[in-house]
């Protein structure tokens, strides 16, 4: 226990937990990761102890170890923000008895994780209903695609039964579907807003229509190819994912990344943040009806795209990371040109922001889509959404990676929790990013950019986080003999969408789209309206599929 | 449309320098480069549709046969324009007669090796090499060797 050093609170917490578990407690401390093996029956008690100590729930991973241990493992990952320890509860479940008690009522953030694990691994959670989250309803029961026994070549025929759906007469409740197909925006996600006199009374979400099983693909790829695969998780914050994956591998294999490579990574991470925030801001102005702002912001975003091309060789998906370092070096010419352009961008940006904040269209944002501090705390919200509701969380400050420990910067915090606050957080983050970029470029140390002479270490577990433009990415890896054995990614929008119903309830329909956009999931409006039956006991949640509608011509 | 000099566009292979070693195929993260084995020749096939322009092949090529360009516009009416093939004649194993490596690779390897090397063993395929090795071991130990063919 003396390995913990200054971690007084963590020490107390672990004592508390080992008293609760009793004689057979199995606690392994490995650097900043503390692994605790927990019996199924004690799980809920121990999680309530962790909640009392303000541990932040990060993610939950199911790991199929049936080939080597004959068991499934569930990892409940928490983070102690003050002393920066990961606490990982490991619950082992036998293959014959795949049941464990649910903790979704204690921690709302694990609700989606439990549903995902039930879909993909077939573990049952007692004390709750687990409706399908990722697999479509037509998918046969009893086939779990993330288990090791499942082969990628296995083909499943899906049959839609559209005769079950019938259109009914209109009454008081109107359901407005938003998505999944829309000409302006790209991501297939669907929200159903239940309206009563123009006010949203309930929200349903349906997503994961394009779930690609990217975690399964990684099991057959070589580890350096996975960093290119990770970059393709997201089109806007791909580099954050590849940095996060590479850092996890570097942690597991104990690779010392050269200082220069860390600086180049930080520079590109900030360039990506600028790209993402400018894109979001332009889209948001467009939705508010302020199209001049949209055009002006896109004009300066183009300059940032050229900067990214200058540094990395590509406008987006930079493809620069490998475990151990980066592949492309800086030179003095590039740095000079970069500083010239970034100064131009800063001046133009200041002008646009001063002009646009005085516009009447922007007033619409004040006081709409409120996520109060108390609710934000109970949901797993991250990034600008959390910071706009008064939660001071930023991985760059809390758990510094790359070169962020060398630079001082402010983390903008707002307490209003409305759409305006979420916009202001991002506007101020852009200023901070520009300042950070100037510092990084002036102070890049000399040296190599790639670590050499390292070896792959099998059977290691590592968790790393990176602050992406939309919030924090979490990558969990477990290394196999030559390849990855399990790779789990939690993207920021996964955490933020779960809090969206709170923001939308009680809101007028005219602000609903702005509120959905304000968490940056890239989803916009659709014009199709479906009218459903209101039974009196509650809202009937059934929609008419597109096939059924087109059948009638 | 113009791009900066640093832009990573389509990688081009110089067919004269290429020896068909296949390291670009091993390293390609997107699977855009593939090896097609035919009876008397090997084809290294590059498909632009799958290429992510990461230039791992440019970095890794031991003969420096692949060079990067800034081309990025590949719209075409003809599907076959998107494939670039490099064909290599193959060598037959002097023992079993199976095809196993491109001719150029053997010539290239000969040029690099010191002159005292046993050049006869270069055109024997890996399976036959194993068999010959096993035969030599069994003879030295005095064990009867069964012909594995």
C-alpha cells in the first residue's frame, strides 16, 4: 500500500473497499492503475462507496476471455480526479451463468454501456430492462458479434416485418422525427420529439445505424495499422483518437516518446480543435439564421485547413501517428509560415466574433436548452457541454498528456448551462488554442521524432484519455501475443447524447434543433412529421418505418 | 485547384526499380495493395479507391521505387483506370518446379550478396529447402529419410 505515496484519499478509499470485501480481497496496484477484483454480489456496495468518494465514472468494458480463462470479465473504470488514479473494478462472470446486477440506477452514465454489452456480448443485467441499443431489432437473438467465437465471415440475413405497423388517427400528442436522413447533415441518428402545444414533453433516441464493429476489425490488424484505423472513427476529431490509441500502446509497452514528437502531436491536436470548433461555429450561426457569420467563419477555416496540410501533408485525417512517435518533421520555413497565417487568423476571428455577438439572431440562444449543474453532475457529460454547466473538467489540465504540462492555459467555465454558454465556451477555447499554438511553435525542442528499439509487451492493460474538441476520448486496450486482444473506444458524443433529453424537455420546438446542435453531434432538422395515437396511459412509442409509408404510394 | 508542396497525393511505383519484394503489401493499412499469384507471373495490384494516401509504402520501400506525388483528382468513367498493375516474371524452383519468387528479386539479391555465397541455393523454394535440410540432418544422424514429396 505504501506505493501510493501522497495519495491519502485513495489510500483511505482502498482500505475502505478491502474492509468491505474481507479476507479474500485481491487488489493490484500498477502505477496509476488500481485493479480490484470484485465478487458479483458486492458490486453494488462497492460502487456506492466509490460514489461517496466522488470517483468519476469513465467507461465500462466487457472482455471475452472464454478462450484462455473460460470467463467473461467486466471492467468498471473510475477516475479519482484529485489524485489522478484510475480505479478499475473487475467482475468475473462464468460462461454458464452470464448474469450480473445492474448499476445503471446508481450511475446514469452506465445505462448505455450496459445496453451495449447486452447487445454485443450477451451478458444479462438483473434489475433492469435492456432494450436494444446497437443491434437492429430484426437481428436474431442469441448471436453476439463481439464474442471471440463469432467469425467475421458469418452472414446474417435480416428480415423486416413491416406489417406490424399501422398508421392511426391524430390526437393531442404529435411526434416529430428528426433524422436519420437529412440533406444537410451527415450522421445517421434519429430523435423523436413528443410535442404537446409546441412544447417538447419527451424525447426518444435511436442510433447506431452505422455501427461498424471497428473494435472487432482491430483484432486481425497489426498494431501499427490500428492507428490509421483509429483515425477513421471520427471525421472531425480523428487525430485525437489516433493519439489516444498510440498513447495507450506506448503506456502498455513502456515506450519513451521523444519530446519533439510530443510537441508535434500537441500542435496538430490544437489545429484539429480549431478546425472542429470553426466548423461547429459556422454551422451554428447558419442554424441561428446568421449566414454572414457562416461564410466568414468558413473563410478563415480554410486557412487552418491549409496549415494542417502544411504540417501533416493532408487537410484532414492527418495519418501521422504511429506507436512511438510521429512520421513527419517540422522545419523553420514551415514554422515561420505557420506563425504568419495564425496571426492573420486571430485578427480576423476577433473582428467576426465582436460583430456576430451583437447580432439579434444570437439572442435566441440565451436561456434555451438548459442543463443545470445538478443534472450535469449525475450524467456522464464531458467537454464543452460539461464546462458550460459549471463542471471544471479538462483532461489537458487534469491528466496532462503530450506536451500540455509545458504550457499554461485557461479552461473557460460558464455556469448558465444554456446554448449561449456552450457557444461561449467554444469561442473562448479557440483563443486559448491559438495562444497555445504560438507557444508550442516557438518552443519546439530539437531531437528525434520516433522512438526506436522497443518491443511489443503481451498481456498488458492500459487506459488513456485525450481531450477531443467535443469532450474526452477514452481508449482501453488489452494487448495480445502479437496483436490487440481487446480495444474499446468511448467517444465524447456517446456520453453527451445521454444528457440531451434533460436539455430538450420543456423546451419550445423552435429551440430543439439548436439544442441538439449545441452538443455538436452534427444532426439537423427534417421536415417529415408523423402523427401517432395518444392512448392516455402514456405515449405510444412506435413509429412507421419508411417502407410502410412508401407502400401506399 | 492547387495544393501545397507538402500534400500527400497518389504514390507512384517505378516499374523498372520495383523488384517485387512485397513489403508495401505487408505494410499497407488500408489493403490498397494486393498480390495476385498466377501460374507463371506475380501481379502487384494497386487500387486507388482503397488508398488512404498515408505514404507508408513510400517510407518503407527498400529499393526506393515508390515516390509520392501531389495528384489527387482521379474521377473517371472507366473503372479499370483506378487499378495499376505491375507484372513480374517468376522463377521456378529447381527441385519441385513450383513458382515462388519474382525473377528480379533473385537478381537483386545476387547483386547484394558477397561473391563467396552459395548461389545455387537461391532458386530453391522454402519447402524444398526444409526438405533438403531435414535430409542432411537425417543422413548425419544415420536415420533413414523418407521422401516427403
